[in-house]
């Protein structure tokens, strides 16, 4: 498993809000405890709201509220896109400023103030290009709203290119990387896709309706 994939898996483990020991995560991910310690330091340094200490355990904390400052979804997306573009420049001062601003937004943005199907967040080191992830946002958002099936060409964790037909259900941030929760018709199960690993997304003419067992609330029941 590549390091970026392992970091993403650690975030997924911590998403339940419970305290997790490094030893348990090391066993699950088949790495040393020392590797988990280094990974936790990397996540904390990159802005993931992780708290804990060696020998006790780790937990992802809730974001604090942002008083007297209200953004619409479109305004937030525009702001984050601007930060992502600046972060890709060669000007080290601007890159540092973009990273600092992104961290401030991460720390202050209320997690639940944006409609469930429309959460966006800036993706930054150690994950793949945030700009590439942004390029898929319009079609993903439109498909979620319209309940329209998508065909994805996806770069999987096993370093393979796969083609999937999915029912897009929900897009959100997960530790500084966007994820798309969907019902995968190939596997006939729920799947979480990293948006930055989507190579191509095509809207299909076929629509879908909510069916028991394939809805977002059915997925949430299994978390």
C-alpha cells in the first residue's frame, strides 16, 4: 500500500470519532507502530485535526464554528479553488500563504453548515493535486442533484485503471481530501472514491431512483 493510500485509510479509521490506538491501526494496516506515529505527525502537520499522543491513542476532532462569517456553497467553492490555484504556483511565499489560509479555513469551517450533498474542501499535501479534483466537481455535483448515473474511469489503490458505473450519492471532505460516496453497480455495494483519483467522469442518460439498500442513509447506517 502506498503511503498516500495508507494516510487516507488512517483518516477513514478515525472518522468514527472514537479513540484509536496506534498498535491497533498498525495491525490493521500491516505496518509498524513507528510508521503509524510518523503518519500521524504527517497528518497533523498537513492540517488534519488530529489529537492524541503515543501510547494513548488518536482521534479526529470536530471543527469549530466560524462566527459572523457566512459563505454560500458557491462562494466556498470559489474561495477554495482560488487557494488551490495559488498553491500550485512556483512562488514559495504565495504557496506558504495559501497553505496558511487553507489551514485557517479548515480549523474554522463548521462541518455541518453546508448541505449534505455539497461539501467541498481544499486538498493539499500529502494527497494528489487539488486542482485535478476540482475539475470533476461540476459534473459530480450536477449528477448528485439530478440523480443521474455516472461512468467513472478511476485510478484504484492497486494502481489499476478501472471503469465503473455508479449512482453518486454524496461528496464530502475527509481529512483534506474529497471523497465521493456512491453505489457501485459493478460491485453491487457502496464505495468511497477519492475524487483526485478520478481520471474521467461521464454523465450517462440513465437516471436512478432511491432504492432501499442503495441510498445514502443506508450507507450511513453501516458507519
